[in-house]
C-alpha cells in the first residue's frame, strides 16, 4: 500500500495517541497519578501533555482555531490550565496536577484524534510546507512539526509504558 505524507502522519499520530488512551483508560486515580520516580511526571501528566500538544498544534498553531480542550471547556471542568500544555512547566507544578478519571482523560484523547485526523488528511502538500512558529521549536514547516508530534508522542508513550510495567499492568504494544 502506498502512503501519502498526510496518511503517514495521520496513521502514526493515531497509533501513538490510541495506545496512550487505551493504556490509561482502565487506571485507578492512584495509578493515573503514579510517578515512576520522584523526578518523573505522572502517567496522567504524560497523557494530558500528549493530547494537549496534538490538539493545540493542529488546531491553534496551524489554523488559529480553538482546540477541543477549549471547545469543551475542559480547563474549567477539570480545573486544569487553560492554555498551558506542559511544555516548559515547572516540575513542582506538573507534579501537583490532578487529573479527572482516567477514562475521561482517555476520552479527551480520542476526541482529539477524531478532530485532528480528518484535518491532517486534508492538508495539501503545499500547506505542509507552511512555516509556523511553535515554542520552543521556533519557525518550522508544518511537515516538520507533524514529525515532531510523532516522535514526541512516542517518547511520552514510552514513559507511560514504563510506569505501567512497574504497576504490573500491561503496557502498550509497540
């Protein structure tokens, strides 16, 4: 099967985010807030960060449209940051964050996928070359940013998988 650039990015973004959502959905509140080490973020933080980053980049950074996060008022409902997505967040602030039920957080991740995958599929080759400024990466083509979404999401998925393993839970299958 031949893949377009758009289909490639959509496929691997979906794979990473689905594995995160599926991996966290059955967790108890204590498990969701488990930190592998005193200097690690919680499982919930890593999941929230991935979902928020993809939501923010594809909606706001690319098209200046409101992300699912704000469309659904999740910042208010869950008493979590309105704009912040975790990048450059002070460790003590990240460690103190409390998340909703794991199934609800996983549902947000699924909603993000439902919203961004069609957008990714519709991106023209020319639109993938549009340069967009994203902190902390600077000015980059959208194609580069989407590649970073995949690698960055996979890194946090690995953190989650390690923590799930320590908890005696089956981690995602890579």
